[in-house]
C-alpha cells in the first residue's frame, strides 16, 4: 500500500574546516640515480559524510497544509481499498471454481 508522508532532506554536514589546497607541482627532471621513491596516498578533499545522530523534526504544518495532505492521503487509501476489493473478488471467485473442481473430481472417482 502506498503511504503519503512528507520527507525533509538531510542538511549537509557542516565541515569544520575548508578542503586542503594542494600546490601545483611542476615537473622536474630527476637524476637517474634516485630510483627509490615513496608513494604518498592522496588526501581526500573532504572528510567522509557523517549523518547527524539526532532525529530531524519537521516543522509543524499549517492547518491548510495538513488538510490538503490528509485529503490526498484519503484519496490514495480509497484507491487502495478499491484495488483490494477487486483482488478479493477475484480470489473468492477462484476459490469457488476450485471447490467445484474438487467436488466434481470426488464424485467421479
């Protein structure tokens, strides 16, 4: 079933510091004797995102907004109810058909 709910986006995590600036490096020729180089892993530009640990409480709705939301929700529920009633009718019909088949097979055996 569909449910109507309002979701609010999570605000971006406030970074306490700006991303580090990496200096532009120019290519320099190195002597052949220096074959041993150390690999430095590049630093990420930002720290990983950590979601807030507190729940985000949506602002209260005005009566007009709540009324509109509830009317839409009621309409969706009524559509779901109609779909379920149609499904129930088809299931009941199939049950009747299967019971008749079982009765016929029981008599002929």
